[in-house]
């Protein structure tokens, strides 16, 4: 199967089974989404959605957040991963947003990356969700799933994976393809133990094909090893050997023990007869 064929089958399957997908983060505008995406780094969307209501209620606009110190933000986000760093990022992001962009989130991806806490992935997420850009954000889920499926090959970092995915997916499918891959990695193709038995993409999955081939090889090797084992003993009595079945019974042993006494009685009787015969003579 060529890579192009694999892309075609994967797109067809997702279009059929996941036609309407989107971000699981809760937001109402670009500012709220930017805050949520910064918080979501190495953290679940579920956890982020738990903390953003109180945070955004306290800091509803970039200008409100720009006036806060990191220690003012920390209590609202302490349950997410790396809260100290993210509190500093949010404070710095808001201040630069106000000073350099008039409090408006820019739709230019390069400009977005000048904000504290905003890297290439975060900017691309903002691009596809908020601004309709044809880009491919690559997080840990997308990186893992694309490699397992065989959509990427030998990618050593997110940028290389992004470049291969951007070349493989038709431009119009890039925004939705990100959601396909991230949700598939989040709920089916798990990092430690992928649920291959529940996955509809196994006919075109490189990882699954490799796993099945390894299982078949292992089974064949084990079967060959069993066939080469020596036959088990049948329990037959070999010449010169005695088995449990050849042991004398208690009755036979008693008879054997009695044989010397019988011989002694016979010999004694014969001796008496000889003496009696001599006397008669």
C-alpha cells in the first residue's frame, strides 16, 4: 500500500465515522481560546475546562489579565500542569497583547508566536479553530497517531511530522484532519495500549499490520519448537529394567521367602530316610 492510498482510505473512514468534529475546549472568543490553549499544554482539555470559567470570570478581557501578576493568576489555575510557568505566560501574553496589538488577538501566525507562552503548535491551533487557516498543529496525540497509521515516516520532531502531514492531506482537509487525529489518539489509539480491537482503521494501519505479523511469527516459532520436542516416555518395560509394574506382590514375596524353608524340610526328610535305611541293613 502506498502512502497516498493510505491517506485516501484514512480520509474516507474519518469522513464517514467522524464527520463533525471540533475542539473540546470551551471558549466564546479568540482571547478565551488563546487562554485555554496555553493552559492545555501537557494537560487534558477536561481539566482546562474546569478551571477556565472562574479564571475568565475574574479576568474577562486581555486588559484585565494584563493588570494581574502571576501570583494573582496562580490560585485559579493551580490544578493544571505547570501552573507557575503558565501563570507567568498568561500575564506576559496579556500585557504584550495590550501593548503591541491593542488587546486584540492577531490572526497572523507569526505575530501570535511573539506572545509569551505561544509556540508553533498553539499558533496553529488558533489558526485552524479561530481563523480558518489550512495548517496542521502537531501535539503528542497527532505525532503518535500519524506515525502508527503510516501517515508519517521517520519524523523525529513535530515540525517534520507537520511537514509530512501538510503534504499528505489535501489543503481543505487540514483543519479537520487535526481534530480527527487528536481525538483518535485521545480515545482509541492510546499511548501505552492502543485499542486496536475497537479501531476501524486497522485495514490501513501500519502499526497494526506490523503487530499482526509479529504475532504470526511468534506463533509459528512456538509451533515449530513444540514439534521438535522429544516424544514422552510410554512407560513400557525395557529389558534389564524393572518398573513399578514388575515389583513382586506381597503374596509373591511371601512365597519367595518361604522357599528356603521348604528346601530345608525336604533335605532333612531325605537325610532321615538314609539313616533309617542303614540301620535296617
